[in-house]
């Protein structure tokens, strides 16, 4: 088993301290997947930045979601998504707005850790209402804990 830093974000402020061990497999071998405090800090920072921007635009996003759900000629499929039977429907206006928000966040932060895929109208997030519900649950996730973690990581990395 080899130790390897996952591909992606690197910065001068990273310390040699590694945490969060997990297995990472590719076609040729299994590696020990390790994350630096710096990489975790950036991941949490980007998540909170995205949630902040979504929260700031929530009224606009709700309006667009309703427009997409009720637009003339909008069709949907009733599918078992693994979360029960759901109305799977595209939301082009909401999707366009979310890509704009994501682009602003990426430009502001300057780098991105992980995936930037916006699931909307598929088996993961069947429709616009599921999508918005996902982002109104942020307070339940615990912003206080995430904020404390960010401060801890920032102190650790200097």
C-alpha cells in the first residue's frame, strides 16, 4: 500500500501533517488516501462559500424553481430514485442560476477541491424542490461546528 496525496489542490501554506485516512483504489493499486489540513480547510471554505451565496440568492432561486416546475409544457417522469417514487423534472432556469453561483464561488476562491457537478433533475436530486430543500438544511448541518473547524485549521496552518 502506497501513501499518496490525492490529486488537486496544493498550496504553500500546507503543513506536513496529514489526517483523515481512507482507502483510495485505482486500476493499478490501492493507495492510502490522506488529506492535509490545508486541503480540508479549502474544502470546508468552498462549501461554506457556496452555501452563503445560495442563501443570499434563495428568494430568486425559489422563484426560478417555481417557474421551472410550473412552466408551460414542462414534463416529468415518475421514477423510483432509490428515495421512493419521485417526480423527476429538469429545472433549466434554476440550473442556469446555480451554475452562475458556482462560477462566482470558484472565481472568488480561486481553486476547487472535489466535484463541481450540480445534480438537478436526476436520480440524486429529482427536481427543483428537492434541490432547494437540500440547501435550506444547512443550519441543521451545523454551521457553528464548521466555523470552529475552519478556525482550528487556520490556526494549525498559520
